[in-house]
C-alpha cells in the first residue's frame, strides 16, 4: 500500500434481531469485532461490483481432473495459452494416482477472468472447478 487511509467512525442503527444474527454470523466466521467484519463485507461487495463493471480483479481458478484422459490435459493447456495475458502463475498438485489439482492465479478484467474460468470448467473430464475472485488491491 502506498496510500495511508485514516480511520473514520460512524454510527449504525440496526434492528435488534438483525444485529443479533449479525453477531452470531461474524462469531461463526471467526471475527472478534464488528468493525473488521463490516469492513470485509463492504470490500466483498466492492469486489463483486468491480467484477461486474469490468475493473481489474485478481483471483484463482481451481480445477480437479483425471490426468489419464490425455485430451483433457491438452485442452486445458491450449485454453491457458490462449489466455496467457491474464494468467500470473499456475500450480499443479498430483492429488492421488488419478487426480490432479491445478490452481491458476489470474489478474485481469472481470469478464476476461470469467471467460477463462468458464472455458476451463466446461472441458469434458474436469471434475470440479471454482473461481474465487478477490480485489486486485486497489
Ligand atoms: Ni498431476
């Protein structure tokens, strides 16, 4: 971070049962104070908004597939080469005798990231795929 931000305080009025549910929720998520939980929820909304509006986001595509199906491996490789501009790195883990886990770190516009994730997950033979999007830090 190059820019310092000062903290501002503000009051929030909530219905009692909503606050009760919020406190229970943040406790179950491991928060020990409301400020950090509220800030994280706000940032989560902003990440979602950035994604929709085409701002630069960072994220990870996670894939599980059986490497014995050679055409799957080749297809996944082709797709990644086609989207090389937004792929930062990838990690391959041999989960067991059959299954591979691949974690592909990406940074790019929301629509580009989604296009890549959709292309990878739709490859026949991919057993599970997720896209996790986070802020690019701006
Ligand atoms: Ni493997």
